[in-house]
C-alpha cells in the first residue's frame, strides 16, 4: 500500500510510503481519502499524525502522471484531488503533520490540512506550481492564505520559492521546529496528549474554528454557541466539571 493507517494508544498514523519522494499520484490521493475517512469514523482513533517517513514528507504531485492528463481529464481529476485533501482537513479529531525533508506542492498542501505542523530543522516547504505554469490545485491558494495571510501566501505562490524550516516558523507555516530525528516523536507526544482529552469537545473546538473561518462573524458565533450548549449533554462535560469541583483544574481523565 502507498498509504497506511496504523493505530496505537489512541493515535492513528497515516503514513505515506511511495519511495523515493512520496510523489502524490492518483492512487495515493484516493487511498489518502479512504484512510482519512476511516480515521474519522474509528472510535479507537482519537488523534491523527500525517507522516511521510524519516527522509521526506511529500515532494509534490507525480508530474509524469500529470503530464499525460489533458484539460478534460484534469477538470474531472481536480475535484477528486481537492476532495481527498478536504477529507484530511475535515477529520473530526486533532491532526498533526510531522514534516521531514521536502513538503512541496501537494506535500505542502497536505501539511496545511493538519491542525498543527511540527517540522524537522532541515525541512523545506513551498508551492512551486508556478514554475510549471500552474497554480496550487489541492487547496493551497485557500488554506495557505488563511494560515499565513494573503500577502505572504502570494509571495510563496507567485515565486514558487522554497522556505527552510526557520523561515517557515517565522511565517507561521509551521508551528514548531525540532531536530530531524525527533520529528515523529514530538508529533506522537503532542497527539497522544490530545488523544487523552475529551473527544467531543476537541471535535467541537476544531469545527468551530474551521467553519467559523469560512463564514461571517455572526454565523461563526452561532456555530460556537450551538456546540457550547450541546456539550452540556455529554459525559465528558460532566466528568470534567465534577473533577474541577472535587480536585481542582486539569485533573479530569477522559479515557
């Protein structure tokens, strides 16, 4: 398989495995969507890691495959491409990208689908599609601008330049930079901590932020209000508040 899902301790790792560079071809994209949807459904998965291995996250689309596609074929395929990445972005659980080596083009767009990005100190990220006479097609023009702002996003998209981990951190493109050998372990520690948290409240928080960014303030507040009130019907809310009263803050256990 070119993408796998392995689950341990409440954390599901979606692993890209298409040597040597994890190029994103049609088969990989379709499998990625299937596993993202599976991770979202499974009760034993409470947090997710996106990982490409020790050497590379994903260096971009499979250009050889793409070269064979004409306009008609790409009109059909582009929707499937976006839907695969959107499935990752909409996993109703915390998602962390463990970024090693290159995360370019579709690889960078995949990292953008995560809630949190931990990068190796030797990582390089970018959207080089403009150098092929194209633009990002898997959500890059939208998610990148929402993450780091339109001006900074246009800089990366217009020039196609790659940024090293330290600049990516300054831009807000990644959230933490660690030695390359520690990337997965850092991602696992972060994901495992969240996997022990209140699953429904985490889902509510993620959906409220993500959906709120796609609408106006009044509608976003309505989304937040509905989730906030709805959580009062959950066991996790009762457990958390009772623990707070009896033991003080931060002592509740949700597993």
